[in-house]
């Protein structure tokens, strides 16, 4: 993959350092953070991060239902900033608090709600730098026929660095499973064929940066924020979406 998928845009200076510092301190202090559990393989486990949701419709996922509640003045001001930078409308935000490197987000796509023709998702990052992983849901032959800015098809494999945000592009691990610790074998193709390798890339999400995922980003790709053994500080992520109605 010689270029990132065209439906991902990284804006590393969406907020100035002073704006990002002020937003991080205020959100950590004033947000009514919630701790939840969920069930996986018959076990109840603690969600490895704290969360809060604001929006005009209830939002349900992982067995949780977040009631509708209006955005605070601070969140609404950030929403307006994100709309202006991304060119997309948003009316809700899910906040995630990562307390240290043990907090993480598993493989998923943000495609579980009615978007009313506005599927874009914008991720505003505050605090510690964390690695963001993206993996194709299908092999290169199965992806929608599109190409990156350089004309190379999505799914090629040459590593690449971009000045804006240290973007690495590579093939995902052969056994990278979705939501399964350490990956899980995938079933092969027809007639016992080996599964197609899946394209993937990684991005360091830095303080004050905005990642815009638009177009077919949620249909063709899934993403995660894995745990890290490196000492890292607090991180707050604000994921803005446009909901046209409740999803549960």
C-alpha cells in the first residue's frame, strides 16, 4: 500500500497547543466520566477506558444505552471547530478517557447508527500520543475499486512515512482478528484457498490533532487503539458523529 486510503484525513494542528492544553484539562475535570462492564465469551469484564456521551438521540453499543443529553457549551464549541475543519455536520460526541497505556479500544467500525447520509466520523485527540491501527475488512481484491492519491490501488504494501503525523502503511498481521486477543485464524477462500492478506496502516494520534474518516472508511475498514507497554499519560478522544435517530 503506497498511500493511505483516500477516505482518511489527518490534520495534526486542528487546535493550537494552548487550545489543546486548555480543552484537555477542562474535559478531564468537568466530564461526568462513566465506568462500565461488558460481556465477552461469557465473562463480564471492565471496559478498558472511561466514557461519556452527548447528543440529541440515545446511543447504544456493547450492551450499553447512553441517554440523549445536550452538548455542553465547551463541547458545542469544539463541535463547531471540527465541522469547520472537516466540512461535515455533526450532532453528537462520544468521549473516551484513556488513563494510561492499559486502557485501549478493540477492533471496530463506527457504522452502528443511522447517519442520514452523513457517514463521516471525526476523531479529536487530546493528551498523550497513542497509536491508531486500521485494517481492511476484506482483502485487496474485495475492496471497492478505488485508488489512492498516487493512483496505487488500496491494498498495495510498500511502507511509507508522511511528514504530517508519522503515517506508516503496511500489511496487517496475517492472523489479525477483530476483537479477539492476539488475533485469530481467518477462514480461507473458496476451495481451501488461503485468505487474502489484509492491507493496514498505523498513525500516531497526537495532542490537538484531528482524524477525519469519511466516504467508505467505516464500510471498508476497521480500527483500534491497542494497549501499549510504554509509559503514557492521560488521553481524551472525542469522536464526533451525525446521528439521524437512535440506533437501539
